[in-house]
């Protein structure tokens, strides 16, 4: 068997293991393993979660063979070492994207053909918003401090005293509601072209009793003239590469900022292109996610830019500069080597 054959079979097997990890998360198996103080048998897991033992045994077997979890010499007791539990829990969240690839597979096959429209928007797979929320709540729960505010130290005292902030493409409003809760003297606008996630954003804001945040369906590519030079700080996260006309959106953001205002563009910023990322697992995921999510989301018009999330950091820098911005800082996410916070000033 050639090395290439072995590599291909490893990829094939790894895909199955990640699907089992997704299943384990949704069935509660992941949480049980994370919380367990001692190794558990498949029967113990099944009994606790009211599941069929035979399914649990095979799921755990898949994860053990794939070295995602550990198993004792008798192949009957399963556990996750304490120093791996954080990563295990986080990757189990990301594994939930893979079944969604399958849900969209037939539609993307049609989208790829010239005779058909190329569009398939995120709202056509509603569970996607739930998964994206889980990433922010579980994997990136500290990102406001580690990835956002740490990159814009000059903005922090202004937030305390009171400024106007907007997040375009806010989805369920997790980031914005946290900011609004912390900085009561500032006012916040959250917007998204999809109305469904905004329902959850408003609900959470109401639950927290937040009076300084509002949500609206604003198209980032055609922002109302009333917002001209309105904001001191504008944020987007994993938004620009998904847009039909991203350069137009960047121009609109520039127009809506006050002179000297800050634009935080948090986006995938892969360096090195394809050849610079051969066998890089994170890059492999982004190229796959781009096929199933980002390209079809942005293909709303025949002349769409369809950048995809693999657009690359060099093009990102070029486009923000074309809009008139100066990049004053760049920082990498602490949980993702390819997620970059581009701090841009008007």
C-alpha cells in the first residue's frame, strides 16, 4: 500500500470519526466524558443518557480508534485525559459543521453547474446559526477580551465614556449583547440581512434588560444615508468575504464611520495561498467550508465577487486600503491561526 493510499484512507477515516464526534456531542456523550472523573463503559454512558448501548459502543469505538478519546487495555472503558478535555470539547463543536455539509451536498452540486443559479444562502440551513452561536458561546467565549478589545486599546476608554458602535452581520447578537452589557454608556446597533437570527438577538437583549442596543435588518452593501459618519467603531466578523459586493460594503462602512473612527474587520486571513497551506488541517477545513457555505452564500448575483473565506490576507489588505482605510494593527485569534483582526482607521 502506497503512502498516498494510506493518506487518503486516513482522510476517509477521519471524516467518519468527526461525524461520530458530532453525533456524540448532540447525544450528550461529549459532555459526559468531559465531566467524568473516571473512565466509563459504553453501558454506563448509555444508561446515564437513556441511549442504546450498541450505538454508544460503536461511537466510542470510532472516537478511540481515531485517538480522539482514550480507552483502557480491555477496550471497554473510555475517557479523555484532563489536559485534552478543553480541545476535545471545542473540536466537537466544530464537528457539527460536517453533517451540514451533507445536508447541503445535493444543493451545492446543483449550484456548481452553469445552468443553475449559484446561490444557497445560510438561512436555507437554519441549524447553521445554532452551530455558529455554539462556536461563540463555547469555543470563543472569551474572544471579546482575547481577540477584540485587546487589539483596539484606544477604543476601550471611549467605550467606557460612551460612543456609537455598530456590528454588521451580527447574526444572533452574541458579541454585541456582551459589549452592550459591559459598556452601558455606549449605544449599539446590530444588523443582519437575515431576519431569523435577529429574533434571537432581540430576545436575549430583552432577557438581559439591555436598553442601549437595537437590532435591524440593514444591508451592509447599501447602508442608509442617515448613518453617514454616525459611528465611532464598526465591527464585522466573518462577514466581508461572504458578501456579493464586498468592496462596496467596505466603502459603505468607511462612509458610516466618523473621521478617525475604527473599523474592526475580523475575518479569515489565510497567508500563503494554496501552496503555502498544503496539509494544514485548519486551511483544509476552510477550503471545504468555503465550498459548502461561503461561495453559495455570496453567489446572489451573476457578477458577485464570490471571494470565499479563502480570499487571503493580501487581498483583504488591498480591499480595505482601496476603501480608504489605514490598517493600524493586525492580530491573530488565540483559537484560530487563520482568523485575523484587521484594525482599520478612517
